[in-house]
């Protein structure tokens, strides 16, 4: 399929009922925990995106028997000691989650591993996980000496530590939890703000013991995990693009079923509501430790807002669509404290500023954020910067714009949401054409 699409403005609202693919973050963690558990785990509604395939393939390289049929994954766990030395470099693809969590998982194993990825992943900072793992006694190094991939890990026994993370990072926290489960003694991780907590919520399902008090996570070493069966809720980060589209495309009323509502992930919903977005939560419930519910989203008159502090951490993956929604709101939206967006799959602050200006929106790029003055999105040329979330956000901008958009680099969407454009067509008709 072509890497370029033409997107035409939607002539009708987004209406109907939608169930989104399994949560990408939870899917990574569920498969990893199942791989080091004893017994066979069945994971339903697992994400089928490229990043999650990278995790599955990496674990298969380590000798784990994993079978996938559609969004159902069966993992025959072998325990920590059942992992085998990889015969080749472990390819993490574009997935920072795969690389950082595997670094923690492999740091205590009795063999050598090398972790690598694509050009984008090689640019992402790994020092934030290298430093604390070394403090635990790990022999882990950036082969280029620049705190970036490829990484070499010479497994050895670890000891527990008490560590304060300089930035709130679920990936770093999860890597240290995975290392701490294997270490001698107790490991404590202190965060400045509580990051997404899927690992902590999943561990008890696998028989793991973890204590969470405010922003402090404590895990005992020497734990063995046991298989379980679970179902992954719908991915709120994927749903956010369609929630945002429903808010800004006139005449929309979208019913979102069975989506994850973990409070560490719902920052985007809170931001949209603060802008005046009409989003109703129905049928709240809990499954496998995760809050789940249904949403009703309607087109709304939106107003710019201020975004900073904990909202940045709780909406870190959703800022591309938040920026597009802000471009359609009255007044000014200011985003501060979001410098982490510069070291994602792209420099998302720069990518958003450049892209929205090209579509007729006034944007000031700050070192740690953006100032977006709402207006009318027009048609034009766009590019994804090789970033799946930028590609999907700009696609929504095309639906809400006044003219045709030609968007290049959309192959990256398959990293997290392979069926994205099929769903766009299902909800909006023939608005998207691959050329």
C-alpha cells in the first residue's frame, strides 16, 4: 500500500459504535510477564501493532514459545531461568518500550544480549534506564558510548536499590520493577509524578507482589510468577484520535466501547473536557486491575486552555491529537513542561509546530511546549516525520480542514494502529485515498 494518502474534509460527522484495538502498553507488559511466568497464559484482545510484534519476536528470540492468532496470544512461560541466550541481536524495531523493559528483564540473566532497533529508536535516550540498572549491579552499556542503542547487556546478579527517577517515566519504572523482581533485596522507585502504572496493576494477576504508595513503588526480589488468562482493554491512546475527531468534526456522536480508563492515562480526556468537550463515561468497571468503561463523544464548542504539570505526564502520548484539537478551539492553548515530546519517535513539538503552521494555524514553538492560536485548518501538504502519532493526528486535521490534504509517510501508522485508515473510512466514508 502507498505511503501517501489524500485526505478530504469529512462532510458528515463521526457516528456509530467503535471498539478499539487492545491497549499497546498493557499488551507489551502482559506478554513480557507471561514469558517469565510458569505455565501457559492466554491474552485476549492483544494489540497487533508493529511495536507489540517487536516485543513478541524479541521474546521468541529468547526461546519463549509464543503463538499469535489475530489478537489472541498464547504464551508458554518458562520462568526467569528458562530464557535462553539469543543467537542474534534482538531487534526492538521502533519500540522504546520493548528496548527499555527488556533491558530490565535481561539485566539479571546469566548470558549476554544485544538490543538494537531502527534509526528512530537509535536516536532515543537510553541513559535514563542504563544509570539505575548499573546502580543495581547490571553490566549494561551503550555500544556507541552515547547512551543510545545498540545496548549490550552482560547478565549478572542484581541487588535492590532505592532510586528517584529524574523524570516520570513508566518505561524506566517498569524496567526497574522487572529487574527488581529478580534482585536480592527490595527495590523502591520514587517518581516526581506518578506515571502510567500498568505493570503494577498487572503483576498481581501473575502472582507478583508489589506495593504502591502515592508515587513510590516497592517490589521484593526473588519472586516467581505464574501464568494467567486476561483480556486487554481498548487502547485509549488509539481512541483519542477518533475522540478528538468527533469533538471537532460537525455533527458527530461517537460511542466508544470497552476502552481503558486508567487514571494515569486519561489526561487527554480531562484536557478535552477542560476545553469544553462533551465526553460522557458510561458503565465503568474493573477488569484484571484496570478501569474500563464506555464513552459517548459529541461535537463541541471548544475553548483554548493551559496544559502543564501532571496533565503532561498523563497525556504524554496524546499531545499530537491534543494539538490538532487546540487548533480548532477558540482562543489560545498553551502547553508547557512537555520537553519529553522532543525525544519521542520524532521531535513532536517541532513536528506539530511545523505541520500546523503549514495548515494555516498560528503556533509558537517553546523549548518545552507550544502556544497554539485556534483558527481554521486549511488543506495542503503534510508529512509524518516517520512518527505514527503525528501521521494519525494530521489525518484528523485533514478531516476537520477546509481543503484537501496530501500526507506523506503514513506507513508509520502500522506501528500502533494497523487498521486506522480502514476505521476512518468506516466512520467518514471515502475521505481517505492511498496514492
